[in-house]
């Protein structure tokens, strides 16, 4: 019994398949058979392309990505949590002065 390895598609290959599906010149089943992909996967790639196509054209004026590392409130909360844990560990180990 032979084990078949899972095919790994690059982003460019997925985009090509999804664009063919969006064009509509062939059926989903024909596209899937041509590229060796399950028809459900072709449909998912097509849906993902349609949902995310607008983000391709967002330039510098688009919404800025939120960087969770620079949120001061979150950082202060983490410092407070770590200080409490350190105090608790010192108390339990008998190292408190």
C-alpha cells in the first residue's frame, strides 16, 4: 500500500486556480481536474480571492495595522502581573525581606 504525499501549492498557483474560477470560462470541476485539486478547494480559493481582493489596492492611506507590542496599557498590565507573581514566589519560598 503506497502513501500519497499531500501536494503543497504556492500562493501563485492558488491565485492562478482562483482566477480561472472567477473568470467562469470553465466549470469548477474542470478546473479542479486540470490542476489536480479537489473542487471544494477551488471554491475556497475563489471565495478567499473575492473576499481579500480589495485589500490588494489599499495603499499608504489604508488603515494602519495594529501593533500589539506597542500598546502601553497592555504592557503595564503585564508588568503588574509579573510583579505580583514575583512577590508571591518570594513569599512562598521564604525569600521576602
